[in-house]
């Protein structure tokens, strides 16, 4: 079946199918059989399953929508002829995946005219599919979710760290200032999962600098549709700070996060 329209629910259904199929693929592989290389730094890992997952997602999407564009973390770059493009992170949280830890994900977002219409973040380790359609709310395994109403002083804040050691000292200084003012800090290891945890209230906020659009496009939509304030996701500049937070703590959190976070 070939779909030519860009009805957001149809796009979401396709994204969910592609994400679940890719998740089943990568989950079957023993961590003892994984081969890892590095990309931007000695701590930025990629496995053969990152590429295999992206290939499967590309084939699934193009099998239904052959004129769509696809941009993937592992090199897929197809120009759209339909007006719809897809941002794909085949494994977000590869280090977790490589170590046999939970909280890695497949992130897929459908974009048209610069707007994210639908997105899914699937965590195979927990069999959790977070998803959203623009203007229709967010869900976890088809159950509606909302962000928290926690106060700043009681909040659990998620973050991520640069792969470059030269940036980490500055990030540590920000944590030193932030930690005494909040309930606690978490570093789940997948930006996509972290944004979704804000959406369902497991985290009260998440911030990270240096993310690529495929890291956050789906998760940012899901967090926003769950009622979170999301800043930075509309700007594809890599130096942009992406922040998602429950409205109850947005002002205080932003007041403690310099642009260089």
C-alpha cells in the first residue's frame, strides 16, 4: 500500500510500526555480538545495529511513502518529493544499548513545512512507545500522559553531557549550581527517552546542548503535547540549548541555565 496524503495519524501509525520493527531487530542481538566503533570522540559509540536499524526504518517508510524524504543519524539523506520528511535516530542511547542497560530508543518524527506533525520514541528495553500527533496530545502505549506539576525545589531534572571532554567541565559547573536547588539530577543516557520522561512526569525537566534534530524532534513534540514547555527544538542550530520542563518550574530553571549549558 502506498500513501500519498500527509494525514498526521497515518504518519504516526507508520512511524510506530517502523520503530517497533526496528526495536525488535536490535533487541534480538546479544550484546556479546555487538561491534562498536567511535564517531566524534572516544565516548561517541556506534554499532552495526545502528546502521541495520536505520536501514529497516528507511525501507519501511519508503515502502509505504516512496516520495518522502528521510534524514537519519547514520547517513541516510533523501530529499522529499512529497513535502513530508522524516528525522530518524535508529538508536538513541547507543552506549546504554552497548552495555546492556535500559533506556535506549528509536526516535522517528514526520516533518512538513518545518513543523513536526507526528513522532514516536520507542524504548525496546521497557517495551514503551511514546507518541504524539500535533494538537492531539501525547500517549504512552496508547494511554494519555501529562507532565508533572512539581515545584522547582522538589523537581527531578534530567540532562546529558557532551561527547567532548573539553565541554564537560563547564557542564559540571552548571550541575554544581543546580543540584542544591532541586530534588535531584538524572542522566538517563537517551535525550529522546528523557524528553518523553518529562512528558509522563518521571522527570520534571530535561536540558541538553549540542543535540541534533533527530535526537529531539519526536521527543520534543511528545513533551509539548503533554503540556511541557519546550524551548530550543524549533532551532536546528547544534549549539542551541534544548529545554523541556513542567510549567511549574520553567521560569526558575531557565534562570539557572546559561546559554552555554
